[in-house]
C-alpha cells in the first residue's frame, strides 16, 4: 500500500549506513514489488542516498507520495533526499528539447556561473542547444568572469537544479531516463 511504501522508505532514509547484504535483500523485495529498479551497487550507502536512488527509479506518483510523506515527518530529511536525486551532471543525459527549455527559463547569470569549470561534454550540451550567437555570448561572459569561488559555482548549479525540478513539477519536462529498448 502507499502508506506502507512511505513507511519503509522513511525508515530506510533514517538509517545511517547500510551494509551491501541488507541493500541486496531490500533491493530484491522492492524490485519485486515496484519493478524496474537498477542495482544499487556494492558500496555502503547512507539511508537518504539509497532512498534517492530508489525514488529516481520509481514511478513519479510513488516518488511524490513518498516525498510528501517524508516532508511532513522530517523536512530536513526530505531536502537531503531531493538534493541527492538529481545532480547537475545528470543534465548531460537530458534530451535537447529539455535542455533548450531549461536554458530559456534560466537567468543567464546562473548559466554563466553554473557552467564555470564543468567538463567540456556538459558545457557543450548547453552550448549546442543555443543559437550560435547566444553560445558565443555565453562563452565570452564565462571568459570575462575569470576565476570564481567554487561555492558560487555550486550555488548557481543548485539554482539551475531547482528550476529543473520546478519545470518537472509543472509537467513541462521530465528528468526520467526513457527506456530505449
């Protein structure tokens, strides 16, 4: 049931560290009940990290219900899980239309700062989804900015992630990986 799902996920997130044997056992049960979950790996993970990975692979309705439930019980835990669910580097896997929509919705200053120091593949994902003129202007702005504190870059990236989550919540984009098989 939805309530039982939320309770199990909350208890998982509450745990400090979980051994790989326990992870495998839980994974088998969740895979059987919810379907479609990838292996979590052999590392020992925090409870919120495991929950973030489970929710990334769960249906969107399950994700929303569980996160709302955790939000009511422990807002800080819900925030910790949400932060681990989508990383800035995950944008590289988004389709071009999604990236274009993100670019159109973002403050240009956040794009300039957020793309400072990221790998070429990720910056090219953004630049290739802009007009040549806009891409040139973005490159010029990034060069003109010079060295910046990593803290400022991370804050800009978090604002971009927050905007992505808003767009997804409004149904404008999806960050879910589509099955191509």
